[in-house]
């Protein structure tokens, strides 16, 4: 299973923008310390700035990548800076940005029609934030009460609910932290327990005009409403002539697996509010209503930017993507996989249940501090949210796929091990290689995980590979010794023949086993397969090889990243293509394995990365791009971008 859309994962132009990006990062790092004092502090923030986003990743001013499972609090429906939003913004900005709210504009009309045609509602009012849309719903309910229910004004809401931070919406919230703030708040709200139908019915009185609720309480800990409770609320509204208002600011636009969450329950609300995912990253919200309750008089409701064509055009484009055939089916497949992965993780570490709908899920962490997990995950490049002390919330882009889920779970497993100060019970045996297509270029050299599986053709499960791996491991269960034997086999038994020049990108381990190859990266594929078959995590990375800083490099150097339990992450490689003549009578690979840790090559993430003068790491996405774009090694070498030592994290 791949990501459900390529819209959110298009790579940047790697040849064109690396220098510009480095400049932006350096500039940001220098300025943030002095500039942040000019912002009113409203929330604690780490001392770095995010400077760009691509698909499922954010990048800070130091170039560090973060796998983002927050996405602006369920805002970025298609991920960070998808091409469709970039294109729509540019096209609409060239036509019309802001005619003012006194005129119709085409994006406004088109979006309103599309929302109504795909819901049970008839009319739309556009706003800028979820709180503003909810404020509009509160005003309309009271206006309707004045006109049709003898001035009824009271709205029943629920404990732990969140509806926004304007004065009225804070008054409607059920957050205990809001109770004492900004008194006197707006009166006219009665709060009862969520999923308690009896308490709700008992709260109804002649002044009650509406019931307002989230169908999944997000800030409350990702608590879905019980189907019987929602059906009961609808019946109470019919019985007592009340309006039913659903706040879908967080759950709308596919987040829970259907276009709108109310569709899961088979009900017909009188009003629905949208926000967050509606704009896919730009500020827009909406109040949708049944025509029978639409009773604003001119001047009752409005706003300078409401229905702004720039925002409506983007929202229309995002909605069109979500409405495409199979989009939500694929998203629900990802939801099932994420839920199963979280349940497995919970079982492994003794945590609690997984709850939620679609790609709005939560993991109960029990006695383990969720904020501590979030803080440690940040250090490891994973962005999570803890709405409650015992709850982790997951709200990635709707294009989140198995590849991203596997990586997120791998990081989270490492984080939980550190937070709990324990090793996962399954240890190395739990390792399962990840299938990543080489055409995927959203891999990040600062993270070791992508090195585990840069080729889908490391076919370690083939019978002949498994049989050979078993033979090599015979007589020992020491992982270091097994790694040594696997390396020695590849070194000594696979001939250095140029008669079978296998494609180093697409070759299979079985092909190397049958034919041999002079391509060091193809041999590395085989070594990775043998190691994996022995439950030793292993993958590939690539380097550009230079001798004594001379350019251009004369070859690419393939090597293996290997995890040895006693030593951590290390490299096994053929010690480089040396210039001197070898026994082969030509320049070739001096394949020597040095068992002691100190001679095994060097730790992957230290400046000891170079085992020859002038060998520096090449950012993996650039290498993959070059390998797929150019026909020969020479062309690949000539078209790799130059990188400075400082950029690569090394010093002279």
C-alpha cells in the first residue's frame, strides 16, 4: 500500500534549491532568538522555527526533518504544500484576490454549491476560523429562537467539548481550564456529560433552543459519540422542537472516513460547522444550514474576508480531491492499518486502548505521561499531540500511507523504549523490513530509517536466500558473528565479474546470487538480504567517492547500514574503491571485513563516516534521483549536487 495521493509528497527541485534552503535555514536560526520577543506569548514553543513543509514532513531552521502526525491540528488534508494548493493559489491570485463581501465571486459560488450537493444542507456562510463558524451557529440558533420559539436562547453543550476561543465559543466549551477565564462569559449554555442521553433530556427547558456537540470530541481525548446517543439526540430535537448543531470543524472533510462525520450516524442535523481540513492549510471555515432554519436578516452576520475567492478556490480544489473515487476508501485502509499498528504497539508496551475514527485516532497511554512521549518524539523527529495527560492523538494528512505509518511506528517504538527505559519485548526479532519504492524521494538522510529499505527488491524472503542465510548462521546466534559470516560470503563467493552488469537500482538479491556483479551496490543488496533473513536490520545508503577532494568523483560507493545489538548502528562496507592495483589487475574493491568494533568502519552518524580521505555522505534523495535520471555511473557522478562539509554536518 502506498500513500493515497502524490499531491502531498512531491519532492522539491533538488538540484535547484539546496543552496537557497541552506541560506534560509541559517538566516532563521540567527533571527529567531531576537525576533520571538515581538510575539505575544500564548503557548510554549521550542526554540526553532519551521521553514518549509513537503508532504508528510516539516523542516526546521537547522534542516532537521519531522514526520508530522499533527498536520496543523488536522488542518492539512493533503499534507504540507501539495502541488494542487500551490497551483490554485497562484492561478487565483492572478485573477482576483479580494472583491469584498458585498459581491459574489465565482470560487465562493462554486464551493457553496459543491458543499450543499454533497451534504444534507441547503445554504452556506463562509468564515475564517472554526470558532467564527461556531459563533455564527450560536447566533443563528438564537435568532431562530427569537422568531420561532418564543425567544428561546439556551444551548445544551457537553463536558470536555471544545468549540473555539472567542468569548461565546469558550462559554460553550466544556473544558475545565476555561471555567474561570474572562468572566463574565456569555450566558445561556448548559453543560451535561457526553454520551449521557438521560442527563441531556433532563437539561431541556422552555428556554432551550438547540443542542450543540462534536461527533468526536477532539480536545476531550478523541471520544466518539455513541450511535444510540446521537439517534436519541435527534429524537429529542424533534420531540422538543430544538435545533441539532454538529461541530465538524475537526471531523469534517473526510477526517473520520466519510466526507462528514454525521454520515456515520444516519442523522440530518439542522446546522454543521466546518473548518481546519476544509482549507487544507489556508484559513477558511463554513456554517452549513438547512434552509428551514436560515433566518438571518441583512446585517446580522458578515465579515470582511468571508467568502474570499483566494481561500474558496483552494478549498474547492481540496474538496475535489477528497471527493475523487477511491480517495476515502484508500484513506480508510490507512486508518485500519494505523489502528492495527497502534494496537500492536500498545500490546507490546502494556498501554491502553486505541479509539477514534478514520485518521483521527488516539492511544490511551495509561500511567505513562503522554506529554513526555510527545517531547521525546520531537527529539526523534516525530510530531505528536497529547490533548490529555494520558492520551496521544494522531491526525496525519489523509494521504498518509503504510510507508509513513511504518516509519512513525518505528520511531514511536524507540521513543516508548526510552520513556519506559526498556527494550521492546520482541527485540530484533520484531524487525520487519519496509518496502519503499526507489521512485519515492521524500527520504531524509538525517534519519536512519530510510536506509533500512531503499529498494523494494531486497527480496530476503526468497527460499534460496533464506536457505543460504540459515547456513551462514549455523552454529551461532551471535549477531555480530553472523554479520561477519554474511559479509565474508558476499566478499569471497560472489565473483567480481563485469560480464553481468546488473542494474544496481533494480537488481534482485537472487540475481546477484546467480550471476555475481562488479557493482558494489548490487552486492550490498545481497548482503542486506542475507542479514535481514537472519533478523538483523540492514539497508543501503550511497556515497559519492572522491579521492583527496578531487572532483568530479569517479564512482558511487554502495555500502550497508547494519544494526548490531552489541554495537548499535554501524557500516559494513568494502573499504572503498582504492586507486592502487589489486590482484584483479585493475582498480577494484578491496573487500576486507574487520571484525573488531573499532575497525568495523565507523558509526554512521559521526564524522568518521569517511573511511577514505574525501569520502562524504550524499543526501539519499539526490542519489536516487540521479540514479533514475542518468544512464551511466559517470553521468550520475557528474550530475550529483556539490555539498559542503558544513552542510553535511561534518567539519574540516
